[in-house]
């Protein structure tokens, strides 16, 4: 494929944070006497907008507005975030694409300032031309981030590919008119990601091997 641009998702694609996300959610569920999730259930119900994921997990928004548990969750997530690191093949992969001259970007549903700090703390910010996160902690959609990036830099969709770990990344890629590749070790199961014949790799090493 004749590509020059990679749009990376962050959480679950480069950052190995599914376990801390599960831990944080289970704290909220326990405080509300809602049955806890295991990882299999988490991978089956996690989705965007995350409001729908909260509903699937058992939250009743007639009892409290979505914004209350959403902001409470972020408190726990930030506390647990230092426990999450990069997947073991991230630095080698980013370096390989940089050596080949690819322009690399992050488009994430993480709040922008927290995203910048997370990427910087893990020492990979230098790989990316721009890092784009959301304006709040509600993780509704990141489609507009892609549109803004493409308009701002005049990127050509035919030369870009998006790499993510959730079906929302496919929604973003479709809106932008770019190809999508999934890595199935993040926040949604391989089975979910494989629907409609999507291209799915188990890890970045296998993606890199098949792409470069």
C-alpha cells in the first residue's frame, strides 16, 4: 500500500491500559452495588460513546447523570495510569515507520492535556507530528479531531492509514476516507474487530512485518 501517514490511536493501541480501565470501572460499580466486570465482559461491552458502555455495565442514568460517574472514573484512571506502560513493540514500531519517512499522528478520545502528559511521560512524543485529544473527559467521539487535523495540515486521505483497537476507530477512518487496521489486544475483542472482514493483527510487530 502506498501510504505516507499513520493516524495512531493511543489507549489500547500504543498504551497498554485495558487492565487499569477495568480496575477503575469496577471501583465505580462496587460503590453502586452493581456487579463487577471481568476482562471478557469488558472487551465485549466497551464502546463509544462511552455513555453506552456505562449503560451496558449497569449504570442507571435516571438515578444520576452520566457526567458524575464519568468524572469519578477519570479520577481513578489518572491515579492508576502510572501502572500502564507502552506495549513492548511500540517504540520499535514507531521507530521503523519514522525511518521509512512516515508522518505519524495520534488521534485519541483521551482528554487533550492528559494525553499530552501521558505520551510525554512515556517518552514517545518525539515520534509524532501532532497529538490530538478531546476537549473533555466524556469520550463521546473523536471524529472531529480527524477532520480538524486533515483540514489544518491538508492531509491526503489516500495516503493515510489509521491504526486502532476499537470499532470507533473504523468510524473515524470512514469519516476521513482512510483505511483502517486493528490491533486486537486493547479495549475490544478480536471477534468484534473482525466483523465485516476488517484487517486485524494480534500486535504491532505482526502489523509492521506485513506493512513495511
